[in-house]
């Protein structure tokens, strides 16, 4: 019985400790947000380059 109670207390302390420190969570969220923003920027750059190639091909084909 004492071992079960000790385990529950330790588990509760671990949960409380992890809930109290939001710095790590915020750092992970910031890193994920930055990575997603970089992904979106690269995606837009690729789309712009694709459109430029299409426009250049169309200009060559039509003129």
C-alpha cells in the first residue's frame, strides 16, 4: 500500500512540475512556428519560380 501511495505521489509531482514550466513548451512551439514559416516561405518561392518559368515558356511560344 505504501509503495502504491509513493508511486502516486511521485507521479503527481512529475505532472505538477511539467505543468509549471511552460518555458520548454514555449520554446518548442516557437521552434515549430519558425520551421513552418520557413517552409511556407520556401513554398511561395518555389511557386513564384514555377510561375516565372511558365510565363517565360508562354512568351517564347506565343512570340
